[in-house]
């Protein structure tokens, strides 16, 4: 590198000429302060599925295909109702056998009239049917998250926050099924109109029926 004034050779990175003492800016200084005219290209980050944060359960249950259809609900209810009617029939048969053994032989019509039309017996059998329904719903909801009807329809129960039902929530839901049915089945029919297919007892205790 030469001095631009006297053409005297200069050492590297010299700021002043040793011969004429003229100031000289080194080439490295100009390069250091130079700024590129074009901005750097944007950086795009791509996350793998394993790196994505988990979505809350309230969003997962709204995903397409997770909300069951009305026909699936009706099929599940029909299966559970048939099982409950069969269980109530077993209780009637056991009661008839016990009464028949204690009072001697009698016609089937006599025992059927006694069991179904006796004083206060309709209320007793209604209470027995209600207790059977509560025990049925609570036991299956807590143990496997689904009744036999829900399992046959490919559905399961879960909390609105995600996860299986606890013992107390399952019991509360089973107990609230009775008022839903006592209101002319309006509590159950609500699931056919609700966007998330929630019955009245599902809304009251914070549960959902979703596809398994």
C-alpha cells in the first residue's frame, strides 16, 4: 500500500505516512463500517409434530370428527336401555320366585299383577329402576369411561379438561341422569341439538361424549 500524497510505501494498517505525515484511513476501517444494502433473508423455522406444544383438551374435542353424530348417541342409548330393561326383568323374576316359594304355587298372572299393580309397588319398582340406572352408569363410566352402549357405538366419556372421569364426577353424572330422564327425556334430547352433543347432565358436571 502506497501513500496517496507522496507514494511512499506504508506498513499495513498505517494511519499516517512516515514520510509526509499525511493522514491515511486504512482499508480495513472502511470495510468494517460498511453496511450491506440488502437485508438478510428471513429465517423460517419449521417445527416437527413432536416439537409442537400439546393443544388443550377444550380444543381437541372440537376437532373435526371428534364430536359424535346423533345416530351414534341414539344407538348407544338403545343398547344401554335394553340392558337396563333386562336387568330389571331379572329383579322381577327373582322377586316372583321368592314370593312363589313362600306362598305356594300360584298362576303367573297372579304374581305379575301382585308385583306390578300392588299397593305402592309401582313406586318401589321405579326406585329400583332408578338405582339400577345410577349404578350401571356410574360403574361403567368410572371403570372404563364407557357403558356397553357407548362402547358398541365407538364412543367414550371424558372430562371437558381432558382425561378420564374421577369417582365423584362419575357418580354425580350418574345421579344427574335421573332428572334428565324425569323431564320427559328432555335432558337426553338436548344432546341431539347441542353442537358438542352434551346432555343436560353432561353440561352440569363438565363431561363430554367423544369418539374413541
